[in-house]
C-alpha cells in the first residue's frame, strides 16, 4: 500500500494524539482526522487519580496540546463524536450521527472503558468509576473531609485514588479480593510493606473480600456494601476500580480478529491489524511482537506513546522505532514507584536499602533475578537508581547480588563492571 492520502484516527486519547503528532513530525502532508467521543481535547490520564483529584480537577489537566496546536498542524479534531461502525469495504468510519469519514488508512486507538460492578446500578450519583476527565471531576467534587469512600479494587488506580481521597480528609475503605496488594506486580516483601504503609496512613484495607451485595440509598445519600466475609460497609461514595474493558466493538463488528486471551484487537509488531488499511494502538491493541509469540495487551502511558509512534511510522512505511524496555510508574501512598520489566514466577529478589512502612520519605530498590540477570525492578522513591540499572535489564547482564544489596556499593561503577563482565 502507498503512503495513505488520508488517515482517520478513531480515539482522541493518548495513543491517537501521539500518532497524529508523530505523523506530522515525520513530515506527513496528507489529511489527518482525529475522532473522539469525549468533549475534551486529547489528554493523558495518569494525573486523574493523582494530584488532579487531590486539588480539585482542572479541565485542562494532562492536556497533550492546546487547540491551536491542532490548527497549526492541520489535524482535524472531531470531538464529542462516537464512531459507531467501521465500513471496511467502503473504507469509511461511520459516526453515530450518520456522518461518514472516508479513509485510506484508519488507526483504532479506542482505549478502554472502566469495568462496572453489576451489583451497583450504573447511574447512581454516588457510584463512580475513574477513566475519564469527567469521571475525575465527578469524583473530585464528591470528596470532602469526613466523606466515607469505599474503593472497590485495590489495584494501582484504586489505591492511588484511595490515597488522594484520604489526603483530602475522606475516610477510605479499600476492598480487594486478592490476598495481597498489587501482588501480581510487586514482590511479596514490597506488597506486604505497602499494605503496612496503607494501614499506617489510616486506610482501612480489607483483603480477600469481595462485594456480594449492595443496597443503594440505604444511608442518607449513600450505599451499604455487603462483603463476602459477612461484614457491611456504609459508604457515602463508592469508587469501582476493578479494571478496564478494551473498546474493541468497532473492530470486532467489522470482522477484525481479537485476541481470545487478552481481549484486544490483534496487531503485529507494527500495530497492523489483519486488514492492510487498519491499524490499532494503545490499550485496545493486543500485540504479537514476533509472528508466533503470545499477544500482549498493555495498559500504560509508555505503551500508548510507543504504539502511537510505531503506528505512525508504519502508516508512513518508515522504519519501526525501537520498543523500550517495559516501564511503568505509579504514585502510591506518598511514594513514587517505578517498575522495569514484569514479575514472573521463580525470581530471586534482592533488596537494596531498608525503610519502615511509615517513614516520611522511604527509599527502596528491589531487583528480581533469573539466573543472576535482572528482569524485574521495583524502585520506591528511587527511580534514578532504577534508571542507572536499566542497561543491565536491556543487555541481560548478570549481577553480583551480594554487592548490589550493599548500600555502600556505588551503582554507576557497579553497572559498568557488570556490563563489562557480560560483554
Ligand atoms: C486514572 C488513570 C491513571 C493512570 N495512571 C497511570 C500511571 O500512573 N502510569 C501509567 O503508565 N499508566 C497510567 N494509566 C494508564 C494510561 O493512562 C493508559 O494506558 C493510556 O491512557 C492509554 O491510552 P489510549 O490512547 O490507548 O486510550 P485512551 O487514553 O483511553 O484513549 C482512547 C479514547 O478513545 C475514545 N473512544 C473509544 N471508542 C470510541 C469511539 N467508538 N468513537 C470515538 N471515540 C472513542 C475514548 O473515549 C478515549 O477518549 C492511567 C489510567 C487512568 C485511567
């Protein structure tokens, strides 16, 4: 296929906006239309559960570019417009209001929507989810000193919001079904540490319980949640933070294959779908980096940026940008946590530093080793150290665990000598 004369990007979120920007940065002179169902210009979501929620949400929070940017770069932004169908035969994106947008190439960057709790009716004013700026505005407006907030789901997002709400004086209960906090992404020792820190900060964290019943409006304006352990929680406000459902309906109703395991639109290493005129990127895309590899769907800021840039390069038939080593950050309980790589069964974890859970500015670094090679790193308020270690991950260089654990061992020379030894 020649470089497309017109590109319609469905989803004016992070991946979509990064793709549009990258196309122009790479000199693309064709027509770019960015269609989004939200009323807002493209924005990044991470602040929504962090500082933005704490300070009272500003409508410009996380905004990627001002309106003038899109005008200056001739990117047509169609906001508040739902794409209801992808007509692959005609090569048109059909909007819910009947408009049809012809394309030579289409990029699906539709992200995902917050998973709901079927027990709780969707439209109750005191039941929240947290995916969009409007969601954050509604939750932020409901937080005040003394408000009883129940957070269903103790994952990254639920815990971030729980902490932010508690900083605003809310009395927060976190309900988590798993036996540990962030147990799938942290080594057990840090998971336990985080739980102690949460409790020391006054969060009421309930593990291994689920919500099995709800009586909306049973209290003055609130909800009574019945828990699987027999307890009940009275809440003025409820935040349901139980994950994301990828928005794949456009793709699936147009006959594009989805990944059975990870529920995203199947794409290759260049973010191409099975249709040579359609790409997909970001939270909605399940990517096979190698032809026979298992598809991976990643919900992260880094992945949205990377996919946006990869899709743009592929649309222009340019060389694929390098995919960076997986990195994620989150702000938890007053700590910046950065993660390199992924937790896997059977890793040997080495800690560097010690910190009490209630310390004001704790600093910890844990590295998960497979046969001496770091594959999973977690830094608590030590992101700079993790950056220094990054080449060891990228180049699969084995380390001396004993030396690493010694706080007197200077990291930069340590990394240099490990790299030299493994070369
Ligand atoms: C509160 C919150 C905090 C987060 N914090 C972090 C963090 O600390 N670190 C981190 O790495 N990641 C974080 N993330 C994850 C990160 O923000 C996402 O992975 C990223 O936003 C994904 O970008 P995307 O473009 O794929 O999807 P989105 O940003 O969701 O954009 C998709 C857009 O497409 C629109 N859309 C969908 N369907 C249609 C349609 N049919 N027609 C028109 N428009 C449509 C959606 O409404 C949305 O605006 C956080 C996410 C949230 C919600």
